[in-house]
């Protein structure tokens, strides 16, 4: 019975990878290394255990001669090279049997606060064509423009000046309605359930500390479930903070956008704002974030008009907005 279970598991997890014989990864640190194991053990560990440590696993290199393997938090990128005695396995699925076997963590987010420290700047992750589905509405404001909506959230007040802790906002441009949201429920601090809805803009507040000076309320536009493969400047395997990822992008003068998922941050020297063809489909755990510090005032309105018109009113999977601590 045990043998049957092991064989079944190996067969199932092998379907989660694209196998490339005679290739390995160079010039990149692995998240984990296993010794005296079979290739099935490595693939199983990638799916069943890697996420539990907070590292994540997107690819595996197996050494056929020494029965060892390395696990990586990225898919190899341009570092995949021919290597005798090595097999490269790129993870291609994160759903079903391929889903990371880790429960939702209960923790306080480092950026889920209503006030920023003196050395931090209040900023916003902005999702065009999305709305937060929550009943935790702290205040509803009518007849305000988008910038005013954000300012109320930044100052943690409603239209009457009454103190209202604000962590996120929905804005409906057509009706000029602004919805300020208080803290998310304890069990839902790691994810936000968003609806794809062409009528709304969702803004998620965070605080960021950078060497470069950026204006308060700078919008960092997010493309959920997308990723970029071109114009890579550098990558940060093992980075488990979306705020740290965008901070690294801000402080890199060449960075115009970042691809992020838990365990990996990739900086790019090109922006979807100027070339939308750079965006390719990812999965539920990936997102592309514009470097708002480098967006011109001319690009932001065009992004607003281009993005809001392309969505219907459908429900999407929970989007992770958290920093894994």
C-alpha cells in the first residue's frame, strides 16, 4: 500500500513540471538542496514542503550522477544552460495536485497599518478594473474625485473630518463614490478577494522606506496573474515581501517594473505602461507592478482609460497582497 501511495504521488507531481534533459541553472542560489534522493523525492518536496518554509519552489535541477537536487524560487530565466548529468524541471502548474501544500498563515502584515513612520512614505498598490469585496466599509464618500478619495484614506478621515482608520479603498469614477475600508478580518489578512469589475479602481495602502525620494500617494499599478520575461535587470530569490520588491525597484534607477511572487522578485528595465505586449499570463501567485516613481503624469490617465474598459464583471480567485513574514 505504501509503495502504491509513493508511486501515485510521484506520478501526480511529475505532471506539474516541464522536463528538460541535460540542463541546469548557473549563477543562481538555490532555496534548498537535497542529498541521496530520487528525482521523485525532489519533485514531491517542491510541491509538498517547499512552501511551508516560506521559500516557494518554481524549478528543480536534479543531478543524475550524484542523486542530489537543488530547488529554486524562480523558473531559471536566462540562467538555464546545457549541463551533462543534470535534468531541469520547470514548474508549470500551481493548481490541483500541483498546488503548494501549505495552510493560510495568520499573521499581521507589515504594511497593513493606517499610519506610516517618519522615514516611510504612504503609497498605494492600484488595481484598475477591480474592487475589494468586503463588508468592512469604514466610510462612504460621494462626489469626490480619485485623488481626493486617496487623500482621505491617507489622512484616515471621512468627509466630515471624523477619524476613520483606512487600509484600502474602492473608487467608482462614474458615480464619484469612494469607499474606505478598515482592517481586514483576522483570517483574511493575507489575501484580498477582488472582483473584476470595470466600474472600479481598488487601492491598497502600504508604507515604504526607500533611498530615492518618492511623492506620497504614489500609485504603483498592479497587473494580477501576469508576469514579464524580458528586459530583466536582476532577480532576488527568496524575497518574501512585495513591499521590499517594489522598494528594490524604486532604488534601482533602471527599474521600471517588477514581477513578484512569494519567494522571488524580478526587476525589469521596461514598463507595461509603454508596451503592454511585455505582459504574459502567469498564475494566481504572480503579479507585475509598475514603478510609480518613474511613471509620467501623461501615462497614468491613459492607463486608467485603457484598463478600465477591458474587464467584465466576473469573480477572480483571492489575490495575495501580503508580505510573508
